[in-house]
C-alpha cells in the first residue's frame, strides 16, 4: 500500500523540519515551562496566602485560564499582545511583537494556571510541622518558603511538572492557528507544497510519539532518582 | 525569664486553654505533664508564638509574645524548640540542617556555621553522620540532630514538645541523656513529656495540666510525693505503674 508513497520527501526536508520547526517547538516548550513554573509558583503562593486580596485574583485567574479553549487564547493574545505592550510602555503605536514572543506570552500565561495547581498541591504536601520547625528557628516567611517548603514541594512535584511539560510540548502544535512554523507547521508546509500529506503527517506523528514516549520514560527514571529519602 | 499570665486560647468556639499562669526562671527546668488533649503542647507553642492566643500575656526575657509589634522571627531565633516528630529538613544533609538557620537567620558565615554545627554534632555524638540525610538516621539520632540544630542558634531557653513520644523505647534514653546534660549545664527548659524519670532527675518544678487548665504547679519532690489535686494523683497512679 506504500508503493506510491514518496518517503524521500521526508529526507529532503529534514533540515528544514528540525532546524526551523523543531527548534521553535523545543524553545517554546522550554521557555514556556520555565516561565510557567515561576509564574505558577507565585500564583500558588498567592492562593495559599490566606489574604483575600491575593487568593481571589489568583483563583479567578486560574479558573479563567482553565475554562477557555486554548486555541482561542492563542488567537486572542496574538491580536491583543501588541496593544497590551502599547499600554504598558505608553507607546503611541501598538508594539511590534513577533509571533514567537506572542506565543511565548500565551503559553506561559496559560501553563502558569496548570503549574499553579501542581505547585499548590506540592506545597500542601509539606507538613505543617516543617513550617513550624522553620519558624521556630526564627526564619521569616520568605526564608521558610525558599529554603524549606518550595525545594521540597518542587522535588515532590518534578515528575508531575515534567509530565505537564510533555503535554505542553504536544500543545505547542496549536500555534498553527496563527500560521507559525513549528515542527508540525513545517511538516504541514512541505506536505502541501509537495502534495505529500500522508507521508509528512505520518512522519510528524511518529516524531511527536517518539519524543513524548522517550520523555515519559525519562521522567519515570528520574522519579526514582530524586525522591527524598524518608 | 518566661512569664505566662492568665493565658486563654480558643480554636474557634472550642476553649483549649483557660487562665494558665506560671513562670520559669533563668536556668530552671520545668516539666509539663498531663493527659493527652490537656493543652500541654498548645501551651508551649504559645510561648514562641507558633500558636496565637486570645487572652492573657506571655513575656520571654522581657519581650511580649502577643504584642503585634513584636518581631516574632527575631524572638523565636532566641528560643530553641524540639518537636515530637523531629522536623528535620529531609531535603538537606544533617550538617546543612544545622548551618542553614545559622546562616539565614543569624547571618553567620558559612565557615563559622559549619564549625559550630560540627561542634554540636560532636556533642550529641553524631559527628560521623554530618553528611548523611535525616532519612538515613534512626529516630533517636534524628531527635539528637534536632536538639543540636536548636542549640546552634545559642538559645536563651529551650522548649521540648514531647521529644520522646515518637521514639522506639530503646531510643528514648539516648535523647533523654542529651536533655539531662543540657539541664545540668543550666539551660532554661520547658519540657512537655510523660517521662517521669526525667522529671524526677532534673526538673525543678512540675506543671500538671488537665482540660486546658494548670491544675498543679509544684516543686518536683512535692508533686511526686504529695500531689494536692485528685486529678494529679489519678494521673500519677496511671503513669507510674509502668
């Protein structure tokens, strides 16, 4: 059944697919994960602070992000980010924001909501006794958080955070809605130019599958290595 | 040095402490005992402000604990506390457990903190375990590390919240030995414990609590020989049988 398929097209387009497409995909995944974890941790601390002034906006943010279709968010931010930039910098014209920056902002803000819930569970998994012990030693809230609670919460949650990152890696393909050339976008372009849809999409699926599966396996191995000895 | 006057505390509508008053002088060792749920732990957690209270006042070395203007972290840094479940930081090595609070709270240099930490580990007989993680030590060893961690802050007083009740019987003595040595050196201590042998050996006074009240506050000898209240007599008869 593969007799009239041309798998050579894949080989010919490899440099383009990986050098342009995969670089974008991986860079977006890595930076959005990093930004999402930082912002998500701050949101989690807000949600757990006990001050309505902080908990309510954080909870509202998380719930909003989790109730809106992601594709819609990508669209929305693509058109909105230039105007937010204009507003923040008091510039007279909408800010020139590249597609990558726009995607990065969207993914970071969106993923932060999910990382927030993961970090919140992580922080809550640390016993109150640990906090009490740290406080009894005279540590202030920022010290307790940065040296006692967050390092433990983070280590407990690394497997879950990385699993979420794998989901994020697959979700980056949604940037096709604003015609950005990520890995899938690159494959798509070649497929349409050469009329080799089946070959290219098959190959793209295979690449996503192999990377995700390998990453899941690595997370499993890591889980055993970083567990805190109790 | 520690003065508790008319202390009252509620958890929501439930009253947990009623009009508790006592004082602990410099170098004095006071054992707090009583049936479980009598408010002993809550009482000593009020002393360093880990638990807020609604009524009365506590002052430590002249500093009022309940005063909202009091810098609680600063005050806590001067009062050592040892917990029932040790509460060592499991993600840090034993020596890091001792140096981190010295560096972050007292702003000691890393070298100075390490030096101090090693001396204290030696003192509790655990110098060889400095680079292990808490999870690799036995309960008794962990509790001794916890005592060393508190001592590294050079506290003016030490609070012990049932330091041996989570330990296997064969490990209780090694922890008590460290505490006895500390008491004999003149450390001011409030110890919540059921270890009546320890109380007899080193306590100057025994405070007996029941249902959130201080029922009896007497010199150790008097408490064991002729407790005034029926409740204390009953408690002693139960606890001294074994």
